[in-house]
C-alpha cells in the first residue's frame, strides 16, 4: 500500500466516471496564475543600480483588460467546491456518519504539507541571510513578495472549513444559497461605498469567494444547466459595475490603487467569476474530448501531482532569474518597451526551468503518506471536530498573516495588521505549525476497540 504510483499508472487506473474536465481546469487555472505573475513582474534598476519590482499593468494600464481573462482564481475555487462536495459526501458514506475532522485532514494533506515546507525553507533562508548581514534591495523585495500568494492558501483553507455547513445549505436551497451569498456581497459593497461603513468590506473575503465555491456545489449536482446565462449575467454585471460604479478595470490588485477588486474582493469580481465560470462550462465539450486522449490525460495527471508545489515556488524561480540577470549585468529594459517584450519569452522559459528544478526537489511533500489514504474509511475520534476546527482556523490566520508580513525583517520584528491584531512572521509561522498539528492529530482515525 505504500508504493507510489507513477503518473502513467494513475492515468491508466482512472475510473471511467471521473470528471476529467475538473482536473484539467484545476491545472489550467493554476498555470494561468503562474504565467500571469511571470508576465506582470517588471524589475527595473535606478541610477544606483538598486532593483525595484513593479507591475506591468501599472506601467501600461491598457493591458489591465487582460485580467478579465488571466484572473482565473474564481475557476480554481469553483473547482474546489466541486471536489469538496464529492469528497465530503464520499467520506460520510464510507464512515457512516459526518466526519468533519477526517475531511479536513484528508483535504489539507496536499495543501499544508508543501506549504509548511515552503515556509520552513524560506524562513530559514531569510533568517540566515539576515544574520549574515547579506540584506540587499532584491533580497528584501523577494522575502516579501514570495509570501504574498499565500493569501490563496488561506482562502482555500476557509473554503474547506466551511464546506459541510454550506453543502447542507446547498442541498436544501440550491441556487438560493448562492443567491444569498451573492446578495450579501452586493450589500457589503453598498455599505462600503454608499454608506461609508468602515471595515465592512472585509466580509467580502468570505461572501465573494464562498459564492464562487457554491457554484462548484451546483456543478457537482449537475445544476449548472445554462452556463450561457451565467456567463452573460456575470459579464453584463461586471461591465456595468466597472463602467458606472467605483470599481477599477483591473481584476487583480494594483500598486497604489485606492480601490481594489481583489483585496478585499468586490461584487465586480464576483460578476467576473460568474462570467468566467459560465465561459469554461460552455467549453466543456471540447475539453472533455481533449482529456479523453491518453497523452493529454497523462499530462494532466502528472501536473496535478505537483501543481501546488509549482505554485508555491514559481515566484522564487522568477526572482531567481532576475537576480541572475542582475548578477550577470544583463540590461533590464524599460517595462513594456520593445526590448522588454523581446526578453519576455526567454525570462518565462528560464523561470519555468527553475520552477521545474524546484518542483523536482520539493515535490515529495505534496504526496500524502499512505497511512493517510488508508485511514480514509475509518471512524473519526470522539470530540475531534472542535480540535480540527480550531486547527484550521489557526492555520488560516497564520497563512493570511504570513502573506501580509512576508519573510523580510525577521530580526527587526517587521509586523503587519491582521484583522485587529498586529502579527510578526514568527508568530504567523507558529500559528501555521500549531494549526497544522491540530488538524493532523484530530483527523487521525480512531483505533478500533
């Protein structure tokens, strides 16, 4: 049971009833995010040759329209909703009872293990550099930037944690549950922009992303029967809100902007997610035919096995490429210039190669141990659910806090405000570790009497 199957073997063993399009969308959405980050990063140097990392979309605002196609996190969270619904129902059937702690541990094995390894490696490396007095402009920027995508891990943790109660609401109300979350997101924006209520906007981290997640439940039950209507309604809503409301054109965060569609999410981003999900559902036929081909399916299976590791390390790879260019005194042209665009394919190819190398080194953390898979059908420990809930909450806030504070300034006590609490990197790392440990221990199956 401890033998790991190769991608070819797993592809060959795939049940005929599996919805392979979901696996394709998971890989494609994460791959698009990685490509977007590589493309948008614009490193420049000043007169003293000190590097700074900017954003291509800020340099060339016309390109912000691309975010309506490249901002595909809603698709990933939609896929998550589909998978979480099937997983929780399957686990409940096998154990004969609700199994919250078992579900959390099973879903988070491939998420928290590679994340904690990433945090440990970067934390140790950043601390060693700072102790050695090797801080530099690019080093400091890298130590902050590489942690920023961890916000996605935090949101995903929340989705896993809320799956059982929201799935019950879905089973009772169907589209009504989605409509209630969407209405709540719109109400938050009204209170934020029209009434000026402070801090209310942070509620949309839950309402917007959980509404998208709820669409995945509907997909799992075959209730997204009119994707064209969903896409049309979402696109019309996003266009109207951006054209006539206070919402910016970009569907990703922009440096220095007063209002972001991402942080916190807005009703415009929810509409964007609706149109994007409707659009990919319209393409289900061609995608189904594509993944029916053995070679394509083997590629999807192999990519799914390392997708989280690649996501965690892709910014490290990109900044490493820029660091090597600076060390080799390679000229960095002005972002969006002709020379800059000519360098883009080479930089992305180099970043992809370095990412592949990092994946080869760290990929084992993404493979859950055989003992975890073997215990999936066992009963949960008595009283495990509250401990697991506390664990996922600690991990959630720890990951979100680390995405804000980063790995820079470990010795100086650099901090950031997480909700109403100021946290430092060591505190957030301890929260992550404690939360992970609680989920692991609470989710271990009970031994037979």
